[in-house]
């Protein structure tokens, strides 16, 4: 049985807000409603002094599988952006997908794609040392930021009369944003440290 969460947009008091809806299905034809026809538009990096946009529908996330998108036409040309099935899965898991468009008119464009509504805080529990373990939390704000911190010290939970610091650098945040796991050690306190395996999915 599959379990997916989808971004749905609702209008409340004249303001459009994102809502997360969980769809659980045992087969592809179970009649689940999905998120409907809403979509997100993403802008490429600049090349040859211009950018393009692509639009990804929520229905594509519901369907899963690979999808191809034709960008907006700028300076008389478009580009194709191909997303694999793994890319689509990563997007529904709240992770960043970085990809490159087709080469048209002698150049390509880079794309950073993220559905921020799927990004949540990530809590990790350390290994057990000296009879106890600690937890730490990486915030959704840091995991969704287009400019993640170059360094951030995160304080662990208070256990056995003390806490530790875990320092994540830019490479750690970029790895976590891209659905990769990070193995890192805490500071040494009371003669010991803890190891954390921070896992997005």
C-alpha cells in the first residue's frame, strides 16, 4: 500500500494557503481524489541573460513516474526539462531536485525545484552512549531555504544532566535538502560525544 502526501491549495478569507492532504491507496485505480489541477511554477537560473519557467501540476505528483516539461518561450526558443520518477518521489518527500534543461539555442539552464509545502522539521536520535541518547531537530526553514546556512550549531535535547552541540555546515544542509543522509558527531561533553544519522526519508 502506498502512502503519499499532496499539496492542496485552499482559499480562506480571500487568501490562498497550502494544505497537506494524505492519500492512501492500495492500487493505482483506487479512485483516490488527489490534489486536483493546481500547480507550481519554477524559474530557471539565468543563461545568456535570460530565464525560463516551467509549471508542474499537482496531478503529476499524484501520478508519480517520469514527466517532461517544455519551458516558457524566451528569445524565440524553449527548453525541455525532464524529471525522472525518482525526482518526482523526491519532490513529494520535500526534497530539492537540481536538474539541467536540454541544450537549445546553444545553452542550457539549471533548475532548482522544491515544493516547500512538503518540507517538515527533521528530528534525529543519536546512538546510545553512557546509558543515554539525545535528539536534535533540523528545521524546515533551513531545509527549504534557497540559501542554506554556511554553518549552524544545533543544541541537542537535555539528557543525563547535559546537552551537546551539533554543527552542520553548508555541505550538510545541501545533502539533506537533496534527500541524502548525513552522519555527524556532536561536541564532547562529560567525556563523551554522540553520533547522529540524520535521515530525511
